[in-house]
C-alpha cells in the first residue's frame, strides 16, 4: 500500500515515546513496567490504543510478543520478536518502519521493560541462558571467557593497534556522567573525573568499574505510525529517514577485526538510505555498555576515521554542548541500563529533536533545535548492530 495522494511508500514517524519508572524500582514487575511505558507513550502521542495494529517486544516471556501484547490488551495483526541483544530495538524499529511504509501495519508499538537490578537484589534468577554451553561458544567457555572479557579484549586490541589510551576511554565515562547531571531520571548524576575512573576496582583489564554500564530497572516504549495519522497526534513528529542492520559473529575466533564493529555496515546502510552524511548529524545516541563501545561505534558510524576515536572523544566533544553531543541522557554508563538499552536510545533521540531535553537540551550553533539524530544499538559482544537516522522535519 502506498500513500493515496502520491503513490509513493508511506512516510513513517515516531509520534509517542515514554519511559516507565526507572533506576531503582522494587515494587513493579517487568510486565507492569511494559504496561506503564506503553500507556505513557500512547498518552504522549494523543492516539487511542485502538489505532495500534502492530506490536514488537523481546526479552520477556516464552512467546513474546504474544504474552506482552495480551497483558496490554492488544491483538495485533503484525508482530516482531527479533532478538539480537542490545541492537534489537533499532532492528525492530527498522522492521516496523518498513511494514508501515508498505501498508502492512498502520501503527506499531515497541515496548521493553526489565527489573534486572531488582532481580539481582532479591536473588531472583532472570535467565536460564548459559552462554557457551552449546553451539560455537562451547569452544570458548572452557577458558572462562566472560562477556565483559570479550569487550576488554577488543578494547586492548584497539589500544595496541592505534595507540588509544585508557585515559581516552575514561573520558567517555566522564562525559556521559556530565550529561547525566541534567537528567532527573538518571541513576547517577554526581560528576566523576578521569582519575576516579582509572582508580576504581578493576573488572576486566582495561575496564575498571566506571568503564562499565550500570545495572538498573526500567522500561520504555516508542510508537511509530503512518504519515496519515500524524495530524491526529499532539506532539511534533520525528521522521524515520533511513535504517540499517548488520550481524557479525558469536565466537570471537570468527570476528575478523576486533577494531571494527557491525555498526560500520549498519551505519553505512542507514546513512545511504537516509541520504545524509555523518557530518549532517546534530546528536548521536549510541549503545554504551562499556566505554570502548562508544568510541568504536563513533568511528564505525563515520564521525572520525578508524583509529582516531581516542582523540575524537577528548576535550568535551561528547558533552551536550560539545561538537557532537553523544548519549545526552547519560547513557548506559550513568542513566539507565536495564539489560537491553537500545530502545532508550530512540526515546532520547526523539525527545532531543522535539526540544524536550529540559536542562540537557541540545542546541545548534545558532540556538535552534537539532534537525538530525542517529540512534545506533549494538548487541551481544559486537555481534549485531542496528542504526536509525531520525529527522525533526
């Protein structure tokens, strides 16, 4: 189905975004967080839930998104439960946008919620998944190669090959915390210094504690609709210009280059399809489970050349008033990381483009609101990537 007036594929807009309660949430279940975020996103859009005929969810229940849709009282005719780790939500958003543009759905609700922190506090087991027990990872698990060790090994390779320093990696954490300072929903807002990052407890060399994402509770939701529904919404739309997805590896022995993430391909596709370049982007929301993740993703999205990420992140460049504001809410390093953070990237990008950043609002050099944002999620240990280009106009 195409737009009735132009004969072209329908344009797709994000018209509703919301967070559930986040941070420390001991009194709500993951299902309740899903419902809270969904209700808030629909209220943010001004649309009735009867418009929603598409639903996407992952990470909860054995029949997701069927179980979650039932809990929310929805009976969608288009569903997606793609699960590729932290990039899941950008990949789902790409699928949803394609479905809406083709006329297979009119409004798709993406919802996520997790009590990852509360479950640990209560001693609850949240997953029976054992990475490495079967399949290709069985050949690595015997050596005690944990998930964080995979990231640390990749970071060490970048440091060896390009001279990237641990101080430069620490700068990513320091600037993420500075951005979190103006976010009332951020879990940690007190400033930190490079020295404090470097002197923290060692987790996996070169990562100390503050090089690593926090563990929080929380959820969020995003509503995408066909262009004909935009006049019925109450907020300014944010348009999906382009998207790209890519997968890389599971076994580290199959990763051809530890210094290149799958965002190199998903980003290339997204920019190409959107018809814009990295230099046109006003702000970037990228997955930051670890400081190295931010640095290498920025390289692979084309904001600097390969190997120059260390110098690129210095001198406050990532601050909300820096040359390229990155993770303006504080990211997974300081604001919120309940397990799969990818959808939070889209929420923050949309809020910034709408001018809803509050004290952390990004402005262009002339004082105007940002026009273009990129949201790029990464899954596993650089196993997958999904990239969205979003526009205010």
